[in-house]
């Protein structure tokens, strides 16, 4: 049996990076998507698919880390409380009119939705890809649009993760709104660069995509609220 060379700190570091997919993986892909998004997508789709992280792994790992970070972030609790107060104010007249419990089940459903919001982005990505394929069908096929949207939303999610780490000591619902705004602006930038379209078309694409995710989220929230109302009686 051939004896292996002595274990080194460098080898341990490299093995750890490979385990977390950070050596020319997630970190490398994230930086590339920021610096040269069009070139990154072009290289992945047409020349070298091993150079960057797999788009689905990139997205799924980001969603997992994002969910943990936001659940731990003190501003998230403030954001949920702010949203629930808004619910109470807007739903109180309906609750009084129909004499049914609306606020409590809606708050329960909304908290679950906010806690796992990016999972709904994952569910919505096939629909988003239909939209971008329809809008830019001369550029990429449907499978390529799936990969593109996974990279795009993966990048916005990893940005949210970084921002949540930086602001972990802050406790204000405004922090969450700022993170969301930055993610939206980044999405517009990535669509603008990757699909080689002007800023107005990139903005319109973003609005259409977010409209779809909002609809999916609303169906989930109202459906879950109805379920909580039925099971509570």
C-alpha cells in the first residue's frame, strides 16, 4: 500500500473549501456574476460548465443559508411585527363586519411566508423562466433560461445573506426593506447585463417577475390562513 504524504494545513483548507463548494464554486461564481454577468453566463452555457457552480446548487445553498440568517436577524422580528400591525389595522373592519377571526390566522400565515420567502422564489423560477424565454426567446432556450434565473436569483439571495451578516447588530424593520431594495436593484442590473437589454426593459422584466412571485405568495398566504381558520374552529 502506497503511503500518502504528510497531511498539511493547506490540504485541510482545500478539502474544507471543496466540501463547502467555495473553491472556484459559490464564491467564485458570485464574484463573477457581479463583475461580468454576461460573460459568466455565456461561458457557462457555451464553453465551460465546470468553471462555475451548478446553478441549482448555487441557488439552493443560498436559500438554505438565507433562511437561517433571516430567522436569526433581529430586524426580521421587527419586520414581522410591523407587518402584523399593518394587518390588524387593515383587516379589523372585515373581521368586525363578518364576525370571523381573520387577523390571527393571517398573521400566522404571513410569518411562515416571510420566514421561507425564498422557497417561493424557487417554486416560481420555472414560471419566471417561461417569462424570460417568451421575452427573449431569440437569445436562449427554456433550459438556458432556467439556469440563468437560478444564477440571477442565487446572486440576489447571496447578496441578501452578506447584507444580513453586515447588519446583524441592527434591529429595525427598515433594514429588511433596504436589503429587499438592494436585491431588486441587483436583479434589474443582472437582467440588463445578461439579456443585453436597456434599463427600461430590465425594469419591466423585474416587475413582471415580482408580480408572479407576489401572486404565488398571496395564494399561499391566503390558503394557509383559511386552513388555520378552519382548524381553529
